[in-house]
C-alpha cells in the first residue's frame, strides 16, 4: 500500500517535472499542473493561489472551479481558509469547509458543491509564495498520507516558482515572486541613509531539479553527502578542541549531534521515496525547521533550529556543489544582506559597503561595532529579508529609523533621496566647522574627541576635526582575530595608531573583555550575569600575563612618545592601585632592559560603576584623568541592561537623578584638579552632550560622525545659561530635565 502511494506520488512529481521542462508559458504550466494534481489525487478540484502582493492572494489556476474566477478571485492574507493556510503556514484539512471558522464563500468560483477542502502552503525556506488546494464533492477528510503527499507537491511547486517556471511571455497577469516592493522594520544601529544594490553574503542555493527519478540513487547521493558533512564537522571539531574549545566547539557539538541524527535522515529518505530529489528533501526539512523557528520564542530552541538550518545549508552546498562564491560580480554600491555576520568578515568587505542589513544581530555585537567604526548604516532584526532579496535589487537603508525598503516604489525612493540630500547638506555644513573650536557664546570651550578601536577608524581623526582619541577600545583588535595576538604584533599596531594620530593624544583603554565581548578563542565562563561578571580590569588583575603583555606592547609602541593608558571598569580604589602598580613595574622593567620609555605617561580610570562616584578622595588624586563610561554607568545606575531591547531605552540620561550623579563626579574631579571626560554613546547625542557640557564636562569623546552636530549646537548657545536653567529645574524638584532643556533650546535664536 505504502509502495503504491509512493509510486503514485513519484509519477505525479515526474509529470510536474515534465511540465517544468516543456516549452510552455507560465499560465500553461499552472493549468497543466492543476490538471495533473486533481487527476492523480482523484479530486474534482485543484487550485493554485499565488501572492499578488505580500497581503493579497490570487487564484491563478484551477481545475474544477469556474474558469472565469481565475485572476479575479482574490483574498487578503488571513481571509477565508486559503488566507488562513497562507498566514499560519499550516495545512487545513476538513470534510465540511463551510463550518470551519473563518470560511468565506466565493460565489464566482462555484465551490459550494465541494464541501471537503485541503489546503497546504506553498513556501520555500519560510518565504510564503501561495497556497495549493484540492477539494472534492464527497464530504470526507483527506488522509494523513494525502496531506503529506500534497505538501511534497507544494514543495516542488515552490522550487518551480523560484526557478521562474510560472513567468513567461503570456503570463504577465501572473504575480512574480521577488518583485514586490517590501518594507522591513528593524532596529537602527548605525545611523545614516544609503541607497544601493543588494549583495547577499550567503547566496541562496538554487535547486535545478527538485524531482528525483530513482529513489535509490537519490538516497545514495544523500548518504554520501551526509557522510562528507559528518567528516567536515568532525574535523572542525578537532580543530576547535585544539584551540581550546569555547563557544564555537559547543555549536559544533550540536552540529555533530544533528549530523548523526537518524530521524533527520529518515525523514529525508521518506521524502525521496515520494519522489523528491536529495536536495529538495534537504530543503523541505530546512523549510520546516524555519517554520518552527518562526513560532518559537524559546532562545535555546531557536539557537538549535538555527544550527539545524546552518547544517542543512552545508549539506545543500555539498549536494549541489554550489559554494558561497557564485562568480556573480559585486555591484558598485553594495548593501550587504546577511542573517548574521562576524566582525572579521564585515571588516573584509570594508568601506566598499554602502549599508548592512542583518536578520539577526544585536546592538552591541562585534559586527555592530565594526559597522560603527566604518560608519556604514546598519539595520538589524530586519525580518526575513535574506529570503526576499535577490542580488542586484534596489534597496534603501535608513539606519536612523531602522527601516529598509527593498525594491521601493518610485515615490518612496524619491522621498528617501531627498532625505539623503538633506543629510549630505548638513554634513557639508558640519564640515565647515571642522577647524573651529566647540566654543559656546559665553566663551566656554568643550574639547571634541573621538572613540576608536580599529585602524579603520583613524582616517576619521583628520576628517572630523577631533582633537584626539578619547577612548581607544583595544579589545576590538582581539575580537576580530581567531587567536590571541602576540606582543610584537600588538606593539606594531599601537605604534601605527600613534603614527596615524600624528601627535594627537590617544587614550588606550586596556582590554575590556568578558560581558558582551567574548573572544572567539576564550573559554566562555557560563556566567549568569556577565555584564556584572568577570570582565575588564577584573580579568586583567586575575590573568596578569595578558595585562602585562598589553602594557609592554603599549610602552614599546610609544617608543619615547607620550602615552595615555586607561583602565576600564574600576569598581574600587584597590583595583586601580594594583593596575597602576603593574604599569609602573612594566615601565621600570622596560627601562632596565634599556628600551626607550614614554616621554610622558598619563594614567587614567574609566568611571563606569556608581561606586566610584563615592570613592575616597585619594582615588581622584591618583588619576591623571578620568573618563566616564556612560553606557555602563547608566546601566548600573538604573539596573537596566544596555543590551536588552526591552529596557535599554526605558531610563533617560536627562533624569535628574542621573544628572545629579554626574554633577557629583564633576565636583569631585574639580576638587582634585583631575581632568574629566565622557566617552559613552550619550556624548554623541546633541541634547545629551549639551547637558553634560553644561554640567561642567569639558571633554566629550564620541563617534566621529557626531562631532559636527554636537559642535554645531554648542556654538549656538551659552552653556552657562543652560547650567542655570538646569539648576532651576533641579531646585523645582523636576524628576526629568529633558522637557526643560528642550524648551530652553527652542527659545535660543
Ligand atoms: C561605556 O561603558 O560607556 C564605554 C564607553 O565603554 P564600553 O561601551 O566599551 O563598555
Ligand atoms: Mg564600558
């Protein structure tokens, strides 16, 4: 019985394949297919509905319903049973369609005489393409085998759609996939607007033949490919073990588990029995994993489904011989689309990219840091753009709003270009301020510094007019490598940074790893709360070898020039004292070895925990400079994780409580005559920057692109007056000073 079912299914799929290879137009193929399916399943009706636009389905071919309804009957996503199948991505199987919730009667189709209904989604890797329906006069429920068989047929239809089988000269009335304008709302990580052409980081695998002739041969091909896959995973795992394990090894362990999973292989074998080719069977499994991924919120399960998805991709590449490099030429103004990307890969593309759009990612990810360094607009969490976009599609990325327009309509593109032109104009205005000081109307001057972490940042030092680098995040160099860099390598790099800075000061911050910044080669310590865990100076003091190595590299890089070193995440004076002592020991050691020591060495601390606002006076006196790490300070002050989208915008920097803390730090620094700067993200936000400057912080360090807008605003106002306004708000007991600051600003000419 099962064999008969299999051979019927195979015959049907082979007929579909013949239809695919026959010289016909798209409509002719669809008509033939509905005929073949109805015939093979012994049902009176078979209909194919395809998406006309992302919200509307259209009856595109039918066997059994009225021919006049073709291209006339339309329904919205979620409307009627067909719309329900499309929306949920799940089949509907009923002996009595009119009694189903949501049923909608379409009189023009004449379907009232067919009470039984089975609809399955036509979807490819989670991308919804349409719905395939069979109906029959006899009121019966279709069997599980029939549902499964129709899903296999729908899979082949999805592949045929992808191959363009339903387009053609006489098929203009047919909707085509990958043609609609689509908008994606994500999260903007790096501001800026960009227009460009899509460049897929991982091009899709094309399955030229979804139907297999000989199940034995297809199963043997699949087994061969799975064996190769297992071997690759095993050898990757051996390499990872050699390098000390880590996260990477854990992921590979999961890969190995899936690659050896019998049920995975068995399900694919069953699909082959029904007539699919080996690659189509893999893709069917992958589609199902993606559908489950959509409906799963559990982060652990989502990770595992991702692993399975990655593995299926590898298997498909082995089976089809298609690598990531398709030989296609990168467009002139590429916008990179990827599910996720590592910092090193992104850096490799470099400044060529006009924009980056990721389906996943996080605000504080390493890729985000690189995108910021390169000043490339970046949007993350952009839905399933990777399966929608095709290489070369026109795309607009709005990093400020976090939105992406794929294949935009002309009015959208025009409005977007106007916005870009306005931004370019503003940039030019800011460029005109480059060599002017950030001096307010009362004669107060604020020093404008920039944040950096990669060599790629350094050109911005001249372009932005920054007076120095207020924060050089040294961990980025560690993050983009696959192994710990050597001392000589680091010394060379730091020397180049100083060369490029041409005498402008660079505040090198020692490694701030741990928390969100986990090195690929570092054994992860499963910490329940890593932001408050073993990170930054805590790691440095416990693993002194690395700290000493980095300090030696910095001293050697300076080679007699002045050097600024800053310790991150100091939470009590003792930590600073120890780190300071280690630096002094290294200095003495270098001197003993007869190496040149820096002409001048300034040692500072980052103030990132509220505890240091209350530190003994001695701490302030010991520091040559202090820099407020506002990102961390704010997260600990409000107990709100800076990486957590649910809470990270919940508390305002301009809340009186936080500004009071800042004012206290300013007062303590003034008292001890220690220079103070602020290097968190808020330093680059004009209103926040203005408020911080009014409170007495006279050095701000920010991303280079923010220097123009912040300087522009400072030059228009009196910080002394703003300070008085802020004090009035504090005295009046206001809990948030933003409304007052904005109202005051709007009164300034
Ligand atoms: C900060 O915490 O504000 C800071 C500048 O350091 P990072 O963002 O690298 O933690
Ligand atoms: Mg910090």
